[in-house]
C-alpha cells in the first residue's frame, strides 16, 4: 500500500515563529488532506490539496504531485496552533476507498 | 445543527463484551467511514460504506462489524474477537463527487 511519511515528528517553536511541515507519499494520489488534531481529539480540516497551492489566513499549503510531496506552512504561530498535524492521502483506482494517514507532526507553540 | 455526531464521547467496557459505537450525520453525505487511532499514531481504516446497504472492509476490519441501513447512520460494533479494542474511534463522511472527508468528534473506548 501507499506510504505516507511526515517530518519532523516533533517541533517546538516560540510564539510568532514560522514553520514548515512536510508530507512525502509513495504513489499517485487523488486526494491529499491536511488536518489539525486539537487536544480533544477533533480532526479539523485545513486543506484539501491533491495538487497546487492554497492559502487560508496564516496557513498555506503546496502539493507537488509529480514529486510526491506536500508542504504545510504556518506563519506567525500562536499558542492555539499547538497540536498534531496530519497529512492523509487517497489513491485512485481499486483498493479501499479511504485515507492513509501519516504519523503526524506534533507542534508545540510556547508563549 | 449540521454535522457528524458520535456517541458516547467516552465508553468503558469489560473484556469479552461487544460494544456498539454510534455515528450519525445530517450532511446528506453518501459515504461513511470508521477509523481507529492508537496513541502517537495516525488513523487506520476499519470499514467504509459508499451507499446504503453496502459496506467494505478496510485495512484492519478483523474483530469489527458494521451496518448501513440508513444513509444517516453507520454504527460500528467492536466484538470480543478484537484483540486490542482500547483506542480512539473516529467516524468520517464524504459527499459523492468529492474526495474530501470530514470527521466526527470521536469516541474513546477503554476495555479492561
């Protein structure tokens, strides 16, 4: 099956810093989503981005499908950005219709 | 209030008992999914259903069962055959014609 690798696994930053999270995947995808899991476990949709670039406020994401990676940028970090960020992909064609998740990047923003 | 609801938020059971987790949605989405999350890990697919009265096994279906009798509901039963049932269980939905999935708040199951 498809492999999804996220880096770094852990990241500790001061409030106001910028960060870049990376997601590498091993095969062609028709779905790539970034999620933020808050301390209560809720998965919050950040981006649906199988290719291209999107921006939403302080967050932006870029997926280069031909090179099989995606980047999530967080600018001017706030303490509320803390949590785990997951990348998840879906594959075209046969196989299970579900998402394959990476292990996540645990982000801690210190005041 | 639109969305995906999962109940209960916390569930405790004794080993050997079957337990059913609820997932309800009023988004009119066609597809529904169950995932499991273990501490420090990403989510893994248990079962999914693209239409009513049809469902398929995911990557880790052993010890679980589901039904899809209504579009709005996709309950998951954790049976006594599941060897490590303690986990965080999340339900997701997807609208037909789109690939994007949306998640419910989850149920934390503890089996002792």
